[in-house]
């Protein structure tokens, strides 16, 4: 066997070994640990996002019964302001003009339902 033949045989065997290594790479313990760590991280992120969404939902439900001010006329739907934050709302009783105090009667999951406060002066 010549030196050239030995070199060719070595390169072929090195290529085969590299292919085996790359094929088995996902099954190596370090890769499995990395995949498990990434899955745990993704699960923790999803859990944190669910917790934030649940707290926000609970905060909106807690606003039922509070007073708000109309900032965009409720021609059925518009916007109200509570504690400096603007929220979508729908009127239970038709048109409500800007500046009118309303009472929040319900959170639907997408918007608040409101009715004009009978004790509120009209603007």
C-alpha cells in the first residue's frame, strides 16, 4: 500500500467518523441536557405569561362597580378612562357623551360594559 493509498483510506475513515459523530450529536448527553434545559425554560416562560394574564384578568374583573370617565363617546362602543388608563367599553344604554361618569357593570373578557352614573352631571 502506498502512502497515497494510506492517506486516501485515512481521509475516508475520518469522513465516516465525522458523519457518525454528527448523526449521534443530538443523542449525546450534553445535547440532551441542553434540550431539557431549553424545554424547562420555555415552560417557565409560558407559566409566567399565564400568571401575568391571569393577574391582569383578575384586575379587570375587580374594576366592576367602579366609576370611570368616558374619553371617546360611547355610540355603543368607545373608550373609558380609569386611573389614567384607557380601556375599551360598551354602553348598556346607547349613546354616552365624552366626560360623562359611568359605572362599570361587567367585564366581558374583551371590553367593559358600562352605564351612565345617574348622579353624574352631564358635561
